[in-house]
C-alpha cells in the first residue's frame, strides 16, 4: 500500500474509488436508517460497513464520522431499551 505522500501524487486506483463509493453509500444508508426510518440497529450495521471501508482507505474523517454514527445508534438503542425496561417494570408493579 502506498504511503500517504505517494497516495497524494498518484490518482486513486479503481478499487480505491469503488471503496470510497461503497463507504459513502453505507454512510448514506446509515443516515437514512437513523433519521428517516428510525431504525438505529440497521443504522449501526451500515455505519460499521462504512467504518470498514474508511479504515481500508485510511480516511481519518470517515473513520471518525462512522464511529460517531455507530456510537449514536448504540446510544439510541440503549435509551429505547431503558424506556422499555422502565415500562415493563411499571406494568409488573401495577399488576
């Protein structure tokens, strides 16, 4: 794999271009799952895919965005689980 300096001088290979497109697509799918579909579990999986591509491409900004997105999705999953547990506890206490 070429160093960062060599990478600046050489155009991206076809495989790098495809990985970049796949990373962008996975990131977009994650955002749609999180914001429009309100499905944090699905979003987390797409962010994980994007993270894999950005790591292979050595793109720190993409890595950071993917990690933050995955963390946000996990945080939402935990909040939903906490609310469900609270509701269940209240139902049990009421019966």
